[in-house]
């Protein structure tokens, strides 16, 4: 039995939530608690899973709860596929930005910005400064930055950071590579450099994300340092240049 948003009141009125945890839209959690004192109201969560009875907060949290049900019934891979088709993250912990696989349509022939984006997505492990990208597009830095913002709605640095975190999500879902190696393969100096950006955008650490959404059997990979070599410079939060480790 599932109650989405104000549907929680229906379940409460039927007595199905007595002695159980539940949530609803934040505007009405006080009313729910006052109207149904036997319900353990949890106002600060997206949804509550009590086994055979589940409730969610507002409409967006309802999507989270439905994805949770799919994940619980059919596994994380199916839930992740549905999440991407809905243009939402497979896991949302609070108000987070949407995660979109391709923020611009495939480039047409002769489109320098689109072609540069496609090239950048194939080389996320490289040092991709704005100068590198503008040179790839055969534009001045100023022209490239203006055209890039018009196409994507964001800066090159933020777009690359977004794509690196997104690719890290895919690798954590589908491989058992250590988090350290995942971080380096998407352009971060180390797992330490990846973690704050990943947590800020996804809401959980890379290790916790893999534990929940990993689809490769056999447990999770260790988060230790990959033997051999030292980590080059990482990405500084808020930096203007879209940096990554040197090749």
C-alpha cells in the first residue's frame, strides 16, 4: 500500500499507519500529526518504507518512492534505466539538480560547440581547460565561452564537473573498479578530490552510492589508493578553469 503526498492522509484515516512512521508534503506534516496522533510523522524525509505500507512527501518525492519500489522489486539496474528516461537521478537526497545524460542534442555537421562537447565527453580523463576546449572549437576563449553558455546554459567548468560526476555514477553502478581509479578515470586527482563534488550533487558518498545502486555482483570495490604513481593536481571547487589531472 502506497500513499503519495496527501495520499498519506487516506492511509492514516484507514488506520493503516497507526504506530508506524509516515511522511507527507511538508506543509501538512503538522496537520497529519494533529489529526492522527497515533502516526509517527517524519517531516524531514522524502519517503518512509514500512514494508507493506509506504508514504512519500511532495510530488517529486513520489517519484523517488516509486523508483525505490522498482529498485526493491526489480533491482537497481531497472530503476536506474527508468530514472534516466525520466531525466531524474536514481537517488535524490534533498533538492538536487537533474542529471541528464546528454544536455545538448547530437551535433550536426559543422557545429563546433556540439562537436567539442562530444569530444570532451570521450576525454574526461584529460586536462580540459577552457583554453583547450576553445582551441578545439577553433574559437577565441571569449567567443567560445559565450557560445557555450548559450547552448548549455552553464559555464564550461560547471558542465565538465557535472559530466565527470555523472560518468563516475555510471562506473560505480556498472563496474567494480576501486573508487580511486574511478575518480582518476573521469578527471579527478583522487577519490578525495571526487568525494565533495559527488556528495554535493548526488547527496551521498561514492561508496554509499555504489552500495545502493551497483549492479555488478560480488560486493563493492575497496576505496583505497591504486598502487603506482602519485595523484596529480585535482579540481578546485568553484575554479574558473575546467581542470583535471594532467595526462
